[in-house]
């Protein structure tokens, strides 16, 4: 929801429209600018850090802002 609110092309009272190209791309996870990292399979903080740092230098290609989501963050360990 936050990723769409940040990148939505047609916010409606502060809420994402869910119909613009950006909202649709995030819903379908079909954009390189929305990166979901599964912490259950990358359990170390260092693994996550490395993955993010490898992608950060590249600017967004489609969305206004790049979004990184760490799913299952409670699975991370030092």
C-alpha cells in the first residue's frame, strides 16, 4: 500500500488509485523498481544489505521512486 501511495500517478484523497500504470505494475510485481526481498531465504542481515547495495546505484526505470520491501523481516539474524 505504501509503495503504491508513493508512486501512484492519480492519488484519490491520499490513497492509491490501483488503476494507473504504476499501481498496476506494483500489484503485478512486474517493475524493476519494486523489489521484494524474502528474508526467510536471505536470513543474514549482511545478505540483505549486500543485495540492496548492489541495486541502489541504479535509478528507478519506471516508477517515481524505487521501493525495497523486506518480507518476513522477523526471520533475519545477525
